[in-house]
């Protein structure tokens, strides 16, 4: 634990908070710990929607079922 904390330029207590999933720890610390563990290449996968089937289902549930376009009357001609 001390070696990972040193490589991530953070304290052991902060590393313990990272391990506990503390949301108060900055994303930069999480990235530094991932780098120290050799997982930084996987960071891009966190926000990849193609790897989040639950998020896709939730997002598609919020889509409207039917969209109606309101038509505004065009300018009247003086024929």
C-alpha cells in the first residue's frame, strides 16, 4: 500500500479512501492510482457508453415514444 501511495503521489489514508470508493476523492487521485497500478489505459473505458448496457437501457427509457412537430403557419400571400 505504501508503494502504490508513493507512486501515485498521495498519502496512504487517501489511498484507503480510494479503495473504499470515497466520492470526495478527486478524479485526478483516482487516475494517479490507476496509473501507479498500470490501469491508466482502462480509464477511457469508464465513460464508454458501448460498455454500459445498464446506462443504455436507462437512457433509452428517457427517450420520448413519439415526437410531434408543431407546424407554424407560413406567410400568407396577397393574391
